[in-house]
């Protein structure tokens, strides 16, 4: 496939027809094209050790049992250590000879082995974060506790969400509750990540600048990475001209990627996506705030192997029965600073 060369069109050169003659959401980042009226105004699995020691998030209620309260306090310490990437602090929550058994049956024994595994995890997935639901804490003896719950691991990387069920055995040593054993089993995660992962490279902040006009987009995963959400804005001389939100998801009936877009002018639209050699083609239809139907054929252009720049253009545009000018290719660059 030939390498596509992005051509940087002047945003100002398309500004007047775009803002006065069409309802198109300008300069789309993740999905293009619901036409609106701007004039009125979204891998590899996480290491199994990630969920081997659950991030135990204590319920809002306070236990009257001092031992249970101490275990929940230890859980909060685990959350802080895990989210801070502190492998040593995580390992110190186990007994000296404590064990972790992951979903694959691997067993890590002793604080040193546990620390090494967490250190490797944090290095490979520095954005990994856990969510945990503690289901029960039982005390078979005064110095032993058994905790059951569920964990979920998410990252900001283009990795799928993972989840597991766990059982943690705590023992009391010198008046302090420590984990002696943690075992887990895989739990399926309901997510459309697999169908959308080809668009995962778009996650982040994007910007296109020309003279006094700036178009910005922030894209993130939402809902167990089943959808991509894009918040966008267009500014001129520092003043906000338009903004809105776009959701990209999967339609199981048509086996296609689809999108929905909502603009600050009150317009809205939908798009149906198809993979093409240069990137993605989006057939878009919509409606302006005053009830005029719109349509366009849009392109999200990706240079092969390039994750920090992409192009967008819009063709065959109609506002009602009237054809309006195409939008020439506009180039977006990944923003160096978070918007």
C-alpha cells in the first residue's frame, strides 16, 4: 500500500463555507461528520499479577469489627501502593512467606518474588489501575480472615480490560493483619474492545492550528473500553465557536463500527465506518438544529505506522438538497501537552 502523504490545508480557507453553509462538525478527530450548524454555535493482556493481589476498595460503611476495619485499612494501603507503582510497598502487605497464585496457575512465594513481579508489571504497564469489589470478609479463627471479591484492571494503553475473582487469606502477626495467600480465577469482562482496538491509537489529545483558528479533540476509552468518546472544540482568536461530543461503538447487528455525534448548536448525526486502504471511510447523515437533513462522505486518513498525525477530509456534502463545498484535507497532530 502506498504511503499516504498528508497535505496540510488552511483551516481558514475552509472556515467560511464550513461555518456558514454547513452543519458539519468541524475537523473530526475520531469520527467525522454529523452535519450541524457551527454558525450557531474511541492488545496484549495485562500481566496476570496485576490482579493477583486485588485492589481492595472498602465500602463506604464502617465496620464495627476492629479486625475487619484493620483489613480494610490494609486494602486502602494496597490501593495507594498499586496506583503509585510502589512494588515494595505492595509486597510488604504479605507475610514473609506469603504466596500469590495467578489465573494461569503461576505461584510467586515470598515478598521478594512478589515485589519483582509487581515491579515488572508496573514497568510494562505504568498506567495500570485496579477497581475492586469486596464481597465478604469472614473470620474462621480470631487470627485468620478470608476475603472474597472481584477485581478489574484497566490501563490507558491500548490493552483490553481484565477481571478476576479472588480469595485472600489474611493472618494476624504481631497484631498486624497481613496477606498469607491470594488466589484468583479469570472472570469474563463484557466489552467491545476487540472490535474497536484498531482505533485505540487515537486515544489522547489532538490539535490542528492555522493562523487564528484552532481545532482540538480529546479522545478516551469509556465503559470497559466498549466505546471511544471524543470531546471536541473549535476556537478562533481564543473564542469558542463550537464544541460537542462524539461516541464511537460497535453495532452487533451490522457487524460495523458506528458513531454518534452531538454538537453545541443542537445538531446531531450518525456515521457508519468502513476500513479502506488509506484509513477509514465514514458515511455520515445528520440533522441541523432547525431540522435540515445533512449528509457527507468522510475520510479518516492514517499514514501507515504513524500514531502521532492523521488527516481528515469531507466530500459529497449536502445541506438539505443543496450541495456544499468539500472540506479539503486537514491534518491533526498529537498535542504535546494535555488539553
